[in-house]
């Protein structure tokens, strides 16, 4: 989802946000829309700062420019994090990869797993099923934190 689409979705939710009772009843839905907006903004920002060798025609990229074999895509059993601000910053999102399959339309890898969002009020993580795409991986925003959590 691009940033303008995400903003339009948030704008369409304005009547819900203006009604506290309905907003509370639809909190999970609103959280997902907010997560989508943040992810779209991060993806747009990372696209602008993406190294030149990370192109859409990645299959044509010389092997020497490819990321290392251990970092080609999300790996089952691993947990990844998006951090706020800088690489050592606070975690904003987590993704636990349960399995990897292939997108039938693009032929690119597709990770299935759980998306975690930190609920700041109590420090607990909220987990929802959510896939990650090859473009999510290529954004460079996700860092493997499996060993840190062990």
C-alpha cells in the first residue's frame, strides 16, 4: 500500500475517530489501519534511501551486489524488528516468521507469520496474523532480533 492510499483510508475513518464509543469498539481495526499507515510511510522513506543495487529487477543484480545468503529473506523461526529512529532505537514492530512460501503472481518469496505491535500503555505486545512480502524485506527496515530475545 502506498502512502497516499494509507492516508485516504485514515481520512475515511475520521467519523469513527470522532465517536469515542465506536472508536473503542473498533480499536483493533483502527490499530491495523494505523500500522498500515506507519508501514507505508516507512516503506516510502526507505525507498528514497534504498541503495542503487536494490532494484525491482533484483534477479538481474550481479551476485556480488546481493545481500549475504543468510539474509536473503525472512527465515522461519526468526523474529524481526523495525526500530524507531536508528538501528539501536526502540522497537516499534516485530514480525515472527512461521513459514515462507512463494507468491503465485510474482514468484517472489512471501513470509507468513505474526505481526507484533508494542502497546505502550503496559509494554505488552499485540500479535496478529500478517504476511510480509519481498518488498517489505527489501525495504531494509527489518532487523533479525532472534538472538537478542533468546
